[in-house]
C-alpha cells in the first residue's frame, strides 16, 4: 500500500511538474468559448474525492443539494478503493469509480482504466473536492467535462484547468466549503445536516452475532473508543496515557459499561498497545476489536454504542452521521473546519498559540514533529466530567461549540460572475465565501 507520505511527495513534485506541462498545453490548445447557460443544464455530474473518509461524509450535504437541484442527473464518484465500502452505506452516488493505491503501478493502471470509462460517459461537470491535490486537478483536466469546479488558492498552484474556481477559506467549516462548490453551479441550500448512513438488517445481525461471540449480550451498555487518526498527521492523537486514565475513570464510575477499542486492521498495533495500558484489572471490560469489523459493520457497531470517544478522524464523522453522541479532541487541526455540530457532541480544543497548525499550505504536516502540546493540555479529568454527564443522559455544554451562525444569503455570495466555460484564463474571477 502506498503510504500517504509517498503520495503527498508525489503530488508535490510530480504533480507540480505535470500541472505545469499540461497547463501550458491547455493554454495553447484553448477550446473555443461556448455560450454560458443560464441556468446550467446538467445531466451527468462527477465528484472527485480521494483522501479522508470523514471529508467524503462532510461532502454529503453538497451532493444532496445537487441531487435536489438536478433530480434527473446522474451523480457519480471517483475515489480510492478504501472508500468503496463507505459508498455502500452512504448511498448518495449512482456509480463509483475506485483507484487502487496498493502500488504506483496499480494507481496508474486503475486510474487510466477509470478515466477511459469516465471519458465515455461525457460528463457535463466534474467537481474536484480535494483541497490541495495537484494530481487531482490534473485528473479533472483529463475528464474533459464541459465544466470543471474546484478549489483555488494562490499559494498552491494547481494548474489552469478550472472553469469555475472557488476560493478555499480555511476559516470556514468543510461542509460550507463543499457547499460553495455547488454554489458556483447555481445550487443553493441551507441544509447542512450530514446524510444519514444506511445500516442494513444483515449488517445489524452480523454485528450482534460478533458481539455475542465476544461475550457482549444485547442490551449491554457499550461505548467505543478510537485512539487512532489514520496515516495523516499523527500529532492529532490524544496521548495514550490520557486515554488510559479516562477509560479507568469510566469503568470505575459505571461498572455496567464495556469499552470497545476500535480501529482498522492497519491500526491493530497501536490499539493493542492502548489495550495493554488499561491494566489487567480492567482488561476484561475493555476489548480490542480493531480489524474485527468491516466498515459497514463498524457503523453498525457505532449505532449500538451509547458514545464514541475519539480523536479527530473518520469515525467521528461516522458517529455524527449516525446521530451517536461523541467526545472528540482537536489541536493541530481546528474544529472550525472539521468539528461536529449539535448538542450531543462535546469538542475539546485548547487553541494555544501554535494551534491550529495544519492547513493546505503545509499539506497537513505539523511543525512540532510529534510534540503535540495542544493535545497534551487536554486533561483526562475535564474529559471525564463531560463523559460522565453524557453517560448519565444529561445535557453537556461543549468547551468548543461548532455552529453555522450566518444566514444563507451572507454565507454563500459570489463576488464575481463565474468565468466562461472555456479553459480558465490566466487571471480568472473566483467564487468566494463571504460573511459581509
């Protein structure tokens, strides 16, 4: 499997070179300008989102808005193979093209195969929902759709392939950023709720059977704990000792509760280490279930859980889409971008001087190299106080609350008319988000 670090390195160097070469070719072979349609008539829409399972979930309100505005359109997804399972429980797309990232050769082979199939479909518009990937922007060029929508930042040049470039505002929530992409196509919506995940009865039965095999009967009080963050920016992890102290406090206060440590198969070593830290007295009530549930089954497991305690990662957004209460930790990343919304979610974020430090400029690479003081400052005692109230069914005031507190008119405003449908000119007007 290609590591995220290698893919990021490829994107930075190879992506920049290819964007430059094909950007020059695009300028020399500029297609003739076509009259701007008002309103746009779109029958086939392709959304591209590769990295970040959570980001794909956060993009679901955008897809729903597109579906409501263009009820007869086919809306398809180009993503990586790891997200195919998610598309089955997030059924907002008609068709899914997946790229295999096991090796460089598999990436090239499956991407070329996908592009061949995509070109045959003759999509009206391609929406590049990646924040900073240069290679993703290049793929949007090869799709050769009539319109191309994506994020634009002067600091990260991604070629001149967009007909509808949208300013990326990293002070706004990701849901709003994705909605701005739809806005550039004339689609407006104030519905920011995540699309509910669909858990089949077969998945529910499979989860129930697995839990009973582990000695957990139906009706048992269960909470899930996620100590992982995936391969991107491990500085987002709350310290393992803090997790261990919190779990011990929960087990002491609630003797009827069982804690499940979740994770992907690749995260098994980290979860096993976490399990060893809870102490021999508590290990009977703390189970390591990493790698034992598929992604759809994990969603079924979360839906039976009273609470998810988690770092800033994909399971947080799975739980939010399942309406499961959460306790989450932010530091290198700001909850203003990725935090859950609503009264049932408690967010801890200290906001010290160096936090947040992850953004599209540094490609999500923290400067502290693992010394994540922003996460270490979050006390297990203060987290337990909120966790206790949630498990008691009490209303909790989140230390950091994420809300959408501006009206639709103020939120999505185009300062400029979208550019023509030809390839983007050298100086192009950009659709922006505004609160003025």
